[in-house]
């Protein structure tokens, strides 16, 4: 049964070879809009394998010269609880694909400090850092200008995994997460922090994600089952950027 409903989110379907450049252009536009409106741009970066090519394009002409990097602040939407030089580190991936290519251009960079004693302490420290740098009032969420998100084949986003206990305690900005299959620990922004952003970009490519994209866009399986369904909390601020593989079953989802 196709549930048809009004859609407030935007959805772009892009040929695979044009995908990274289309997303990079959207990021440039979003960053420059934030800078022109508020004098700065805050970005929560996604990890995983999809965004690396996009970050590389942002660090190259012409796009690298289209952003005033001194007015950009970079955060991480989630991080693996590993050292920053570990090949699993999202910080390392951003360092290699973006930061190391920026030369004299100096954004403010706020990585997760994974040197602390526990994932819980790390999450608490990152939450304190964000509250301080983003001047969050007590109990309020930071409003990142741009939230970049991937989606796993199980429907997770950031490190908000299916059945995550974070859905029971909707108060904090960051939490410590356990990967459901490999048991590794991560630090993640919470659903409420993710969805408080001014613009939320889901960046999903590959046919392997098509079924999950359909299920999430249909939006009737609940957030705990499919955490990417949190997009429905603020559809009007959400854009889905899909390559043609990930979008194979979109029409059936949208009814
Ligand atoms: C991470 C990401 C995670 C990722 C999805 C999609 O740290 O791995 O935050 O949420 O975005 O798992 O990953 P791919 O881009 O590799 O498909």
C-alpha cells in the first residue's frame, strides 16, 4: 500500500558521475547563504565512505575559492571512538580529503576528542564544547547551519542505530553509541540535535541503499526501527540527495 502524503522535503536524483559535484555545489550555496545571513557557517560533517569525494571537491578550485573558510566552523555529526590517526576515524577522513588540502585557508575545526577515558566522557565533553562554541542556552539545541548525513543499509544515520536507547532520553546533544553488529563505540549527535539544524542534507548513493531509501521516505516504520526516519521531524528543512541507484524505488515510496 502506498501511503501518499504531502511532501515538504526536497529530493534531488542525480546521475552517479555528477553526484559528488552536485552535492558539493549545494554545500557551497548553503555555506555562503549562512555567511551572508549570519556572518558565519557551521557545518556538522558526515562520516562514512560517501562524503570523501565531496570533501575533496570542496578543497579544490573552483569551489575552494568560493567559500570564505575563515568564517566556517566544522563539527562532526558522529565519530568512531578511535584515535584520530586510526583509519576508521572520521576526523582522519576529513583531514585527508579536506583539511590537508586547504593550505592557508583556516576554518575553525572542532573534532571529537577521542583521547578521553570513555565514550561517555567523550560524548559529554563534545556536548560541552558545542554548548560553549555555539552559545547554546541550557536545554537548547545548537542550530548548525548545515547537517550532512549519510544513511546506512539498516536505516541508521550519524551513529543513531536501530533501537538506540537515545530515543528514550531526548535531552542531550551528544551520546555514546554502540555499533549493533561490530560492537565498536561511537560518539554521535542525538536525533534532536541533528534535526535542529537549519538545513539537513541526506547524501545517499548506491543501489544497495534503494530499498532502505524507499522504506524511510515512506516514513511509516517509526524512528527506532529506521532512525533516518527522524527526517520527518522537520521535513521542510531536509533535502535528500540521491544518486540514481539509491533512488531506484523512490516513486513507489512517494505514492
Ligand atoms: C559513519 C557515518 C554513518 C554513515 C552511513 C553511510 O560514521 O559511518 O556517520 O552514518 O554516514 O553509515 O555510510 P557510507 O557513506 O559509507 O555508505
